[in-house]
C-alpha cells in the first residue's frame, strides 16, 4: 500500500492498472482548487469515520 504519493511519481511508475482513472489524475494535476485526493476503502468498517477525523487511512495523491 502507498500511504502518500504525488501524481508525477504515480504516473512515473507506469503501472498497468490504477484504482483511479488517469483522467482524474490529469484533473488533479491541472486544478487550481484541488490540492490532493484521498482514496479510502469505504467497505472496511470505521475507515470513513477515521478519514473524517483526519487520521491516516488509505492513499493520499497530491499535486506534483
């Protein structure tokens, strides 16, 4: 699991499959208002609550 990664580093890995669509990464990279997104497994009990409380859960993808 990757806890935190930049869009640039994620794309540089040239992975065959991602949990997020590549156009979404382009939107994040070019956005003037979005600095980061967080991918969280909402099916695991308690993850959404932890995320809302600011605890580290899932993967944070931030602008390069």
